[in-house]
C-alpha cells in the first residue's frame, strides 16, 4: 500500500458485535484521527467505546436511513453460517442482501471507500452455495460507484467467538500445527487472527488508494507486518 495516509472523519461500521467487527471497533476508537464511528447494530451494544455512536436499527430498513448512516468510510463485518442462519435463504439475506444494502447506502452518500470481510474461495461461478454467495456479493459490490473498495478474504479466522462453531473450534486447535506447513503459495490458506484482520482493515481505512483491492490471509498478514516495520522504534 502507498505510504501517504489520509484520515477520515467519520466511519460507519456494521457487524461490530462479531469477532472481527468487535476487534476493529476497539482499535478504531483509540485512533485520535478518527473523529466519529457509527456502529450499526440490531441490538444495543453493551459497552460503547469512545467517539462511537450506536445506531440500532432493523437491517431490512437500512436503505431508508441514508442520512443517519452517512460517513466517508463504510466498513462491513457482517457474516454468518448456514447452520447459524438456519437455511440457505437466511444465510444469503445476511451475507449478500444486507451487505449490498449497506453498500448501496455508501454509494448514495458518496462514501470514499468501502471495506468488507468476505471469505477465501469466494467465486460467483462456484457450485458451492457459500462460495457462490460470497462471490456474487463481491462481484456486485465492485460494480458500485465507490472510489475505493477493499475486500478481505481470510481463511479460518482465529479468536474467541461469542457463538460456538464446533467445526471451527476443532480447526483452531489444529492451526498452530498446520500453519507452519503452509508455505509459499499455500500461505493464503493459513488461519489468521481476527485482531490481525482488524489491524489490516484499520490500515486500509487510513490509506486512500482508489481501485478494487482483494487480500487473502497471507497478504493481510503482510500488510500488518510491513506497517509494523515502518513504525519508528
């Protein structure tokens, strides 16, 4: 990423109650240059961080709340699983329809950039429903008139989730053994900490470079590592 930074004054974040979204909200609330964060949730946040406004709303009505959501940067950390959602239709509503509604609001208010947590394997032509839904979301998002779109495609996300996902819990236990074996082109398959994703997203929020950019786990890790090297000791 370029070294020149521009600091947004307002950020609208959806998905702050999730693993990555919660980490991101915590980080952003500690950055002095970020003047205001609008955290959009379906239920009130328990603890509201500094410079954060909690906007509680029905996500089906987002496109009718344009003025309330207005910001320079929009960040989407929404995501569920088919098992948690209960059906493919319910999953698609969260991971496609809500994401695109949020993005259309960003387009309407003239947001400078839009960031989203997607998933590795996202492919609009995939025969796998989960991957196809994520791919269709990415495809349609890129078509919007937003100068800068940042898509994060992590592999397995590590962290302490509020909801229990048995398959992911097992994979998290294996990741310390598997990650060192994934080298070269296989690095993109490495499990990655939610905190690392949030740090990389923060860097992208503060860095204006127009275009459509996609990052997998290895690149997400590199962004954080390279930025740490540039900091004065």
